[in-house]
C-alpha cells in the first residue's frame, strides 16, 4: 500500500483502471467460455435432434405414408388414382431412404440402428411389389402382401424406430439438461464475478478517492477556490489543512501562500529601500556632478597654469643650455688659465732658483771683494814699509781697496736687493703656487658648474617633457572629468528611472493582500517621494550617452 501511495496519480489511476479492465476482461472471458460450453451443449442437442430424432420422425412418417398409399392403391379401382398412390409410395420411400442416409453417420456402429436400417431397406425392396401386383391385376396377392408381409414388417420397423427415438429423446433430454446446467453455472459464476468486480471496483474507488483527497488535502473545489484567490492576489486567505498534513497539495498551496506573502512583504520593503537609495543616489550624483564641474573648471585653470609653466620651463631649459655652453667655455678658459698658472709657477720656481744662484754668486763676489780689500790692505802695509818706492803701489793698493770696498758695498747692496728679490720671489712663488691651487680649484669648480649646468639642462629638458606629459595627463583628466560629468548625469537619470521602476513595482505589489502582521513599509511614502521627484528624461540620458561617446 505504501508503495502504491508513492506512485504518481496517473500511475495509480492507470493501475486502478487496469485492474478494473482486467476484471472485466476476466468476466468477459469467463462469459465467453461459458457461452461456448452452453453453445456446445445446445449444438449437441440440436445435432441429436437434427441428425437422429428428426430423421427418425421423417422415416417413421414416410414409412406410414407408404403403407397408406399402398393400401389406397389396393383399394382404389380407378387405375389413375391407384397410379397416383403408387407414385406416392415411391415418393415416400425415397423420403425415408434419404432420412436413413442422413442419420446413418450419427448411428454408426449402433446395432439397433442397423436393425432399423435393414428393416427399412427390406421394406424399400418389398414396396416394389405393389406396383407389379397392381399392374398384373392380382388383387388377391396384393391383399395378402399388405396384410401378411408389409404390415408386420412396418410394425416391426416402427417398433425399432420407437426404440431409437426413445434413446434420442433421452439423449436430447440429457443435452438439454447439460445446457441448463452450463447456463446455471455460467449465471452463478457471472454473478459471483460481477459481485467480486463490484467489490473490487468499490475498493479501488475508495482507495483512489482517499489517496487523491489525501494528496489534495481537501476537496478539489476548495483547492481551486484557494488557488483562484491566490491568483487574484489575496494572500490573506486562510488555508485549512489537517494538523498532520505535510505532503498534500493544499499544504503546498498554504506554504506557497506563506512564501508569497513573505516575498511580497520583502518586495514592498525592497521597493521602499530602492526608492530611498535611488533618491540618495540621485542627490549624491547631483552633488558629484556639481563637484565634477567645479573640478573641471579647476583643471582648466591648472591646464592654463601648466601651459605658462611649460613656457617658462622651456625658457629656463634654453637659458640652461646657453649657460651650459658658457660654462663649458669658462671651463675651457679656466683650464687654459690653470695651465698658464702652472707654467708661471714653474717659471717662478726657476726664477727663485736663479735668484738663489745669484745670491750665491754675490756671496762669492763679496768674498772676493773682502779678500781683495785684505790684499789691498796688505799691499798698503807693504807699500808703507817700502817707503817712497812703494808710494805708487800704495796708491794703487788704495784704489784697489776703495774699489774692493765699493764692490763689497755694491755686492752687499745687490745681495740685499737679491735677498729681498728672492724673498719676494719666494713669496710670489708661494702666491703663484696658491694661485695655481686656487686655479685648480676654480677649474674643478668650473667643471663642476659645467656638469651641474649640464645636469640642469638635462633636468630642464626632462622637466619640460614631464610638464608636457603632465599637460597631456591634465588634458586627459579634463576629458575624463567631462566624461564623468556626462556619466554622472546618466547615472542620475538611471537612478531616477530606478526610482520610477520601484514605484511601478510598488503599484504591482499593491495587488497582493497581506496579513496585518506581514504588512511592512509604506508604499504611500514611496508614492509621495516618487511624486516629489521628476521623472527621468530620455533626452537627458541620450545627451549624457552622446557626451560619453564623444569623450
């Protein structure tokens, strides 16, 4: 039974009607079989009647007619009438002989029938004599034939036929009884099968009805009414189901109603939220549009300022390149000056060395003058000793002494000058050396300045390229800002359209009637808010899309 409950309704009905159809087929088959048996018994009865009883009646009657006709042929004096009677004898004889042939197969092997058959054949042979005797005019022999031969043989044949007829009647009665018995049995079995079929039909109908009602959960009309109410949007209608019913159609309809009520309630809440959110989005988009337009203006100002800065940076780059050229030239000049200072330093060192050599020479000269002075002094002393003879020598010695003194004084003065010159040359050499070092530092500084100016020039070029890229980026930002402005306008229109759709959805959801506990949100507030907002314009959406497309 549980397996039957799990089947589909179509399968259950198919099995039920299949069972009823099988019972009907069994009943019809049994009726056909019983009718066949009744027909067989009846045909047997008819066969006995047709093949045995009726031919016996015909043969007995025809045999009696031959006796009457033979007697009439004997009685009638009129030859014509007698001939008619004799013809009747032949006719009736042919009739019972035909009847004899008809029932011969049915009585095959029956000794009693063989006796009747032999008697009838003998009678047929004997019935040739009445015509012969009548034509011969032998009336006396004709009479004896009728009384002594024909009548006793006929009576014997009739008696034998009576025995066969009695048996045939008994056989017919038995066949009739068999027909009645088969009919009674068939009637009984048909009634029993009809009762059984009715009981099974009632049981199947009861089981199917119970299962269908259990699956439906109630009457189909009630389920239809509930479904129509829900289809009309009445979700507040109560659905009555049994407490233990968890699988019926009505329970599913109730669950569907509860689910729809919850969904519709959530949709109503969602429409309110969508309306509020779309309003906030629209407001935010308007603010964003204003800020985007302000940003676009600022970007335009920045773009113009960057163009001016680009011009200035290009001028700085040109000046830096010129300064770099001048710095390179100054570096070359400073290098040349450094080389000259190195040569001067070398020359001053050579002059210093020469001055030192001159000092040494002056010292030698001073020594020679001193020695000459001493020699002159010695010569003067010797001249004084010589007296008059040494007077001329004394004068010469005096002049030599004076010359030696003047030479010594000149040598001292030259030495003093040379010392001062050497000192100054040394100082100059130190200064030249310092100047050389300073010149080296200047050359290094000029090189560094040249490098820095080169770096400044390269940086200016890079800065110019970067500013141009910044200008391009600002141009792209300006284009993107304009696109963002158009996109914000389109988003504003889309938000307004979303709000309109939420309002339309709220109107659609208004068709449903909910329980008091499931009603949430205010559709009226949504409608009022929707009325406060103008509908989205298709022209605005089209213009915004065009602006985005044009970039």
